[in-house]
C-alpha cells in the first residue's frame, strides 16, 4: 500500500494586513477536511498556518496529483475566501488566480508539495512551511541536509547514504528541469541553486535505490499572473531516519539564520527565522520571513494519532535550541532595515520586474536626456 502526503497551501485572506490566517478561516478548513476524512477522501489531516498562508496537510492513498485531493483543497480555499470577503480581510482570495477548477491546483495559484511513499517500518516526516519568502528559500537548507557532510553526519557514517542523493532542479525561467547527483556533481549543483531567484530544488532521491526523500512547492505566482500578487511562500516535505538524514540533521541548518528573498512586498532580502506555530506570524516590516517545521509519523496511511484520532504533531522549532538563530535573524533584520531601499537590502532590478516599481520608474522615462 502506498501513502501520499500532500501539503497544499494558499493565501486567501489575512487578519490585519499580511499577518495571520484568522480562526474563522482555519475553522472552515478544519470543517472541510474533517468531512472529507469522514467520507474517506483523505485518511487524516492537519490544518495550520504559516503567517498569512492557510496550510492543508493531508495524508491519503490517492497518489500525487489526485483530482479528488486537489478539488478538496480548491473547494476549501474557495470557502475560506468567501469568509475572508465577508470579513473584508486583507487580500481575500489573492492566491486563487483562476475561477474554474480543472483537475489540478498546479498553475492555479496554490502551492503544492506531494510525496507518495512506500511506508517503511517507521516513517518520520518533516513538513516545512514558510511565509514571506519564495521557493528558492529551500535551496540552501536542502543542500546542507542532503549533500553537506559538515551538516549531515549520516553522509559519512551511514552506509545507506554513501552513494549520495540526486537533486532535481527547476529552472523557473525556462520551466525546464535537470537532475544532478551529489557528491559527484556538487559544484555544478551549487552553481545552479546558488541563484535562488531562478533555480529551485524541487525533488530529491537517494541514489542507492531511487527512494524519494524530499519535495518542495515551486509555484511562481508572478510568472503565472504576469505581475506581483504576493510572494510564493513555499512548503516542503522531507523524509527522515533509517538511511536518510535524521530529524536532527534536517533541522541543523536552522541553527543559524540565512537570507531569503521576500519580506516586505516580496521585494527585499530578509533573514529567515525558524519559529514555533505560535510565533508563525509576520510583524516587523511584514517579517522577518519565518519558517515552521512540523514533525509527524506516518502510520498505515494516516498521521499517527492519539486515542481520539487527533494527529500527533511535533512543533519542531518550539525549542530554545533555535533561540540563537531567532536572535541572529532579528539582528540581521535591523541591519538590513537600516539600509532602507538601497541594495542589497532591496532585491535586484531583475527581481523587481514583477513589482509595482517599474510603473513608478516609467514616469521618469521621458525625463532622461543624453
Ligand atoms: Mg504569505
């Protein structure tokens, strides 16, 4: 029996600007997924939010790109949008770019990360969800986790990992993919994925047996819509342990902050802050960009649950071990904000293409004299 972990997310409206998904929207999602679980469409689920993004974690047996699962997510986002409009929340329905559902939410606005697995004796999974950043934000930690022996001890001392991992990289400009194998092609991989605004790691397999280990969402809303309509706050699903990186190795890259694109108006470099679910809300300059990490155990097609069927969720960044990274993120945030709109605080000209800045600059077009 194969089990699929689907994380589908969208920003369909937020309380007080771009801060959080308020309770009434979470309740609608909860009701929808509860009903779907009762009807047997999904086996178990967890509704949560990463800042202003409504996140649907669903575990089922319908495989990746299942029309039923995608329709369920789409219907849930539409219902939440209705409520957001009723409450006049900010950005109601902003990520829903199309009106008619056509079998798959990919290309319609929501972000999707799905992983179909053959369950092992025990299958720990880490689900990451970020706000105020973009899919390239996973390049750096995924490289550290699956290719850097200075981060992941298992690459050196676990025989199952000695052959390394294969990275699928999406060129979001040309919409083409390439697969590179590490450690053999590590330098080429870094050459590509160091350019985080164009290339992003979309999938990772273990070389020894092609076991799929990680997947990310790679939606580029600006390229879908042709204009800036909010950042493509990404999600990722990563498998752990038993011949794969340990959960602790998966979390180790977050002991320090690192810089990602996004933050205010999706137009700035910002330090990523790993946070618990309770701190999953962007404030200062709409940030700093934040990431939550949920640990689950997949168990016979479901999320391992308590006696009442409530899924057991480990809020992995709810730990003083990440206080240093959070402190670093705040310090770096202050340094960058002191620079205002001067690069490198603001993104490159190319990255600003989809924002409203070109409209402003257009007003100067005729005033340039040679
Ligand atoms: Mg967001």
